[in-house]
């Protein structure tokens, strides 16, 4: 099951990196819709990239995984909140919801609450 958890870490990390690096124009539009500042967008982006990096590093150093998965999960909860706030259609909620579920799974496994 370690391979599955590792795959989940990679999926979360690369999904976040892809969106924040290669689809940044979408991020700019979303944060404008949410009514958030450029400073907030930059802080969230830097945080997500750092957490994604730690999730990848956690493949070799498992002690690094719990905190980044929890923090990334909190950012995904915030994403859900803002999607609800501006009444986005369900399809806009799905990516962050999927990543939230993966973060919860990763956190449960890394904290040994979920033993696989």
C-alpha cells in the first residue's frame, strides 16, 4: 500500500505544480472572481508549491509528509469555500475536492491512523 500512498503524493504534488505553473492564467482569473488580492494569490501559490515539494521529498523522507498533507488539505478546503461563495458549478469544485480527499488519505496513512 506504500506504493499507492506514494502515487497519491505524486498526484497531489504534480497536479498542484501543473496548475500553479502551467495554468497560472486560470489562477489569476479565479482569484479575481474570488475577490482576493494579488498578494494573497502569490502567498497561496508559494505555499502550495512548497507543500507540493515537501510531498515529493516525503517519498524518501516519510516524516515530512503529515504536515504538508494537512496544510494542503486546508488549502483545498479554502478552495471549496471560495467555489461555493461565488456559486461555481459542481465541475469547478471537483479538482480541489479530489485533491482534498487524497490529502486526507495521505495524512491518515502517514499518521498511522489508517494502517494499510
